[in-house]
C-alpha cells in the first residue's frame, strides 16, 4: 500500500496537484524564448516562471510565453515549457493530464479522443528534458520535446483546455497560474 501511495503522489505531482512550494527562478537566458515560439509568435516574451515542488522535491520548471502585445483570454497564441527535474513515464504524463482535465471539465464526449492524442504525443522524460506546449489556435496544440516537434493534435479548444491545467483560474494551484501569467 505504501508503494501505491508514493506512486499516486508522483502522479499527482506531474500536473501540479498537492502541496506546492513555488520558487521564482531566474535562469540567465529565461528571457530568450524557445526557438519554436520565436518562429510562431510575434515577439514572444516570458510572462512568468516557477519551479514546482512536491513534498520538497523539485518536479519541473515551468515557463510561460505570450506575445509582447498581450495575452489573450484563451491562451492563444502562447507556449508553456516544462523542464523536468526528474523522470516521468509517458503514461504517467498522459494519465495525469487527463485526470486534471476531468477535474476541470467533467467528462466531455471528446475526452477519449483527447487522451488518445496526448498518448500519441508523450514520451518518457528524464531530468533536463523539455516539453513545449504551443497553442497556435484555440483548437490546435503542438507539442515539442527537446526542440523537436513530436505532434499536433486538434479538437474543440484543445490548446486552451490543455493549457488551463496550469494557467486557468480553476487550475489546481491558482498561485502557480498567477505566477506563470505574471500576475504574482
């Protein structure tokens, strides 16, 4: 039972669920956006960044980029980059993302398709790996792993809905959402 509890806590940590300690980060090159963003968003700027910790253990560094002229309500266009500070399996990333979407949305009819799309995109990650979720439109979400595009998934508001896991007012950790959006 103890092993299951530890595994469950690790799952929850991957999407920002649980006890959180945020620490503002200022890497030397934080204001330089990832290359895919610079090519797809006019003048992207870093709005906010935070290190997510679960029970004191660092899980990932999140950085949120939006156009210089302002963020739109539906997070489009924008990009959220997670730099992992420990390993996670692809299955865990997909499961945790969908668990959080279910918490936010209930059970819309398209969740099966959304989950299949995410499962096709995610790979296992190790410390230092970076996933970039790039919202080109409200419906089209590009996922990049370590600077290489791994997929584009499309569906009704899929970009907005995916980014809402971290950025919406109803995110599991509203403080993380505010920090990433540059409000706190």
